[in-house]
C-alpha cells in the first residue's frame, strides 16, 4: 500500500493571487516519482485556518508537508499550530539560536528569535539560505515536515534534506537516481528530448531553477541512465548537461580557483549580472577581480579603450567590439582572463541583421588567442535573454580556459 501524503501551502499572498503557487506541483511530482500517493494539495491563508483542515488530513495521511508561515511576524503561526496538534509547547532550539546569532548578532533578539523555535521533541531542518529553520516530527501517527515558503529556501531544504528522507522511508533506491544540470534549454524542449531518448524502465522529472534546470533520471540500470544522459547531451549540444547539482558560476569559479587564475568582466547588455553570479560565492575575491558595466558607447571608449572607429563602423554589438572590450579590460586590470558581452536584449532595438536576442561574447587571456562568438537567443523577454547570455558567458569561459574552440561548441547548441 502506498504511503499517503498531504501538502499544505500557507500564504495569504497565494490565496489573494498576489504571487503564484511555486511549490504544490513540484512537491507532488517529486513525491509521486518515488512512490507516494499525494491525497491533496491545499492552499490556505495566514489566518490559522490550516489547523482545522490539517486535523482532518491527519485521518488519512502518513506524511504531511507544510510550506510557509515560519517567518518572524505574528501571522506566521505554523509552528504554533503544529505544536498544538502534537500536544507539545513551542521551544527554542539552542543550536539553531547559536547559528543564527553567529550570522546576525544582536538583531536576533525580538521577532527574529521566533525563527529558531520549534515544537518540543521535533527535529530541526537547517536552512542554509535563510533565517527560519524548518522542523520535522510526529503528529499522532503522521510524520510532519514544516518548511519556509520562500522558494529558494524551500527548494534547498526539500531536495537536500526532506526528499532523501522520504525516499528512505518509502524504500526508494536513491542509487537508481541520476541528477543532472541542464543549461540554456527550455523545459518544453528538454521534455521532448527526454521522450525521444527514453530507455526502458527509466522515468524522469525536472525542476526549473533561475539559471538552469535540474533533470532527474531514475529507474532502469546505471548503464542505461548514463546512456540516456549522453544521448540527451548530444542532442542539446556540447557542455549543456552536467552530472550533479551545479551552476555555471561554480563550474567556472572552481576552475579558476584550481588553476589560481583571476577573472574580470566587461558587461554591456547583462548589466553586471555575470559579476553578480561570480561574486555570490563566499571568498570570490580569490578569483574575481571585478567588472566594468560599460552600457553606453562612451563608457566602452573611456573605460575599455574600444575604438570609436569600431563603434561607428561595426557597432557596439559586434565581434570587433567584444574583442576590444575583453582585451581593453585585460590590459587595464592585468588579470589572467577577461570575458566581455554585448547584445540586444530588447524589447526593441533589433534589426534584420541583428534581431533581438543577438549576443556577442569575447574572451581574452595571456595563455590563449582571443576568441569571440555570436549567439542568437530566442526571445522570451528582456530578462530571459540577459540571464541566458550571462550563463552562456560562464559556460564558454570555462571551455575557453580549457583551450577549446568556442565556435565548435556553440554550433552544436540546438535550442537556445
């Protein structure tokens, strides 16, 4: 008999339509994939009404997942409701308190202190991306997990802590799961490719993240999962699929750290996004010199020494411009490696020769000859083009530093 589960999404912003549900489909899909029977997905406001519905769900649920209502304010009442149903008081977890105090100091006193309290006898689930801890414990005969509602926090806690526990509970063989990271490919296209190369006994699921899609292959044999992954990568294009949970910035920064190199970025259409992604990592000054956001032509000329002749004859969005941007910054910063980006993110500004979605990337180093490539992204809006241009720059920067010919790589990219 399948283990029965209920999912509760707590948040007045969801019930009022201010924000869309970001969790129900994801949680249900992942739990169903490993053998759970999801009985219901319930969305409730931050008014305590979840208590009555939760009490009813306990009659036919073996596992309860709650998201939301763990913030510091008075309407964040999930921990109080769970504690009342479990018949225990809410207590402060000293380990969680010490960890949060180490991060925010005296600011913990006051409303923030609520975020390190849990029902007595429950176990904390650490939150690496936020301040509110989650928790897990028994209410009657049901195992109850409570997680924050913030997507970045919930996703990290669910995939790294909750899902592995649920897999063990249901007897799912985690060794039969292959996790992959996919870049620059729409979810719909990835689904089509998975269907095209599906092998016997293998199922798949996806999790869309801001700069990549996590792809999970499970079932079948190890050899067939690897074979299916290889076929998918060959179809999508070289360097767009990697084993494990990895992002482009980590891929490039790991290489820079290992080889003791330092990067600088010259950005136009991405507006500093590449630098932001590279500097998100703690200790990034070890490999990231900094960047120049040279949006206007005057900035390209004055800061990066791009020739006015180049800008007039070829335009700021051109092979010649990104080469001069990359080489100009390398001379100015005196670093091992620079990358440059210039393009047309839209919504307007395109032409028949250079439509919206046209991106040029330039790469320069002391070790290898300068290279530049042009990419033509399908337009799903300005933000989407900027994000994909930044990811492409990171991926291609990684390959450039390995001495590869970038044009050979980008010519294989199918669905960008």
